[in-house]
């Protein structure tokens, strides 16, 4: 229970934004189709698929793609541990079912921004597209009100910062 009281002031501050999103959005066919995005990105799955396809097609960097996907999985694990420590509950107006009731930080944002950073290091020309995709995946969490905005920001920062630390370029600097 102490965790609930810890998060309560921030929840109260952010809930009006989620209620505003619920009032102004339109749930047309495109919005309903967008519901497939969070399911495809659950646990980082879409990012592992992208790395797998890239590893299959890019023989020269196959090991790097596999390593990058492994780092995304590691970041997902770190994010999950943080959720277990933080114990923040999802917004009471969440509109999608989720594997857990824990909200902070967003795993979708963490894995998406980690993948954008790590895969963008392998293909720099694709980095802008990867960042747009990461932002799109993360924004569905707000659209369907399964995260508070701070959950998404924290997940994005965690994913990007940890990916930077794990990047081969950073590892070289540390040697």
C-alpha cells in the first residue's frame, strides 16, 4: 500500500491529461487498427522480429543484429525489474488489457527507444524512421490510456540511455 500513496500525487496530476485524451480522440477504424500496434510490440516482440529479419538479410552484420536484439531483451528485463520495484498501478481508465497491472516505466517505450538507438547504430540512415516508429509505439500507450505520460517518458529515457551504455561505441570508450 505504501507504493500507492507514493504515486498518488503524480497519478492525480496526470489523470486529467488522460481524461482529456479520452474526450478528444476519435475511435474510428484507423484507431481500432492501431490497437494491433501495442500487441505486436508486447515484450519488445516487433523489435526482435525486425532484428531477426535484418540478421537473416545482412550476413555481414548478422552477429551485431543478434547482439542488438539481445540488448533490447536485456533492457526489457531491466525495465521489468524497475516495474516490480516501483509498483505503480496503471491508470484506472486504461482501455486495453495488459499482462500486468504495473505501469512505471513503460516497457513498450523502453524497448522501442532501445531498439531505435541500437539498430540505428547499425544502419544510421534508418535512425529517423526507427525513432518515428518508437514514438508511434510509445504513443499508443497514451492513446489507449494504459500508461501515465511520465511512465512513457521514463521508459523512453531508460531505453535510450541504457542502449547508449550498451552500444559497441560506448563499450570501446570504456576499454
